[in-house]
C-alpha cells in the first residue's frame, strides 16, 4: 500500500522553509500532496492559482510530489486520497500550541489520519511567508528565502503590486 501524506498551508508564497519540509516528507512517504488552502483568518497576497503554480515550479524535479488546491476540510481530502498522515512543519515552540490544537481538531474529525511534525532546520527558523512579502515589497533581496526557480517572478509581482498600492494611496490622499 502506498504511504501518502498531505502537507497543507497557505504558501503565500512558498519559502525555502516549506521546500525543506516537502523534501523531508518526500524522503519518508511514497507520495506527498502539497495542498494550497485558503486560510479564512488571513488576507492572501497571491491568489490561490499563483500560489499553487509557484509550488509546482519549485517541486518539478521531485518525482513523488504533487500539488493540489484544497476546497473544504483537510481531513475529508486526506480521507478521499487515502493519506495516512498530515505533515506540518515546526519552527519554534511558539508554533507548537497552535499546531497542536489543529492536530487535535483534525484527530477529532478523523481519527485515522495522524499529524506528523517535521522540525525546521536552524537556517529556516526565522522564515515565514509574510517575512518574504515584507522584504520583497520593499524591493529588498529575497534570494535564498524562496526557491530559486520562482525567485524572479515572485519578486517582480511583489514589487509591481506594492507600486500599485502606493499609487492608490497617493491618489486617495489628494
Ligand atoms: N518554513 C517557513 N515558514 C513556515 C514553515 C516552515 N517550515 N511552517 C510554517 N511556516 C509559516 C507559513 O508560511 C505561515 O506564514 P505567514 O503567517 O507569514 O503566512 C505561518 O508559518 C503559519 O503557517 P501554517 O500554520 O501552515 O498556516 P497557514 O495559514 O499557512 O495554513 C491551514 C493554515 C491552511 C493549514 C489551515 O487553515 C487548514 O488546515 N485549513 C484547511 C481547512 C480545515 O480543514 N480547517 C480545519 C482544521 S482545524
């Protein structure tokens, strides 16, 4: 039987930290499905298709990784594809409380899918998608923070949209 896991997140955008978790999961499981989701508690910068596209390009060379868009409950998706595990990355103790709560809720909803935590390596402990967005929109260097293959496109889009926002605010001031 194939060992399948799902790795959910909003990936707004994918970072080197996410790619590290994907690679580690791909070494453990036969198949990894990276699931791009809408987090209702967040305003997303990139739309869901852009986010999925950045990940597809980043994992193109890893044979056992697929990318899909999550519409609905994570545990229902996991059940549908026969995933035995939900993979989540842990960067710091501060991640743990929230992640543990999510894991317990998911367990309550579906007892058959276990959550597995993979710790981030030291160089990615500080990284998050919003850090990348903050640095990138200011035109600063995001090389090394996002996968090389999508670096230029992410940087270009961050700068372009930030300029549009600034024009909008400047227009509203007068
Ligand atoms: N490296 C770098 N950054 C990481 C990371 C890692 N290893 N692990 C997490 N992060 C960052 C993410 O980029 C994100 O950064 P941001 O807040 O700046 O955007 C932050 O840590 C939080 O990540 P995560 O906990 O994965 O939250 P998320 O918003 O990306 O995703 C879902 C949340 C989509 C997983 C969750 O809402 C979900 O499961 N939704 C599906 C619907 C559902 O079933 N809900 C019921 C579950 S209780």
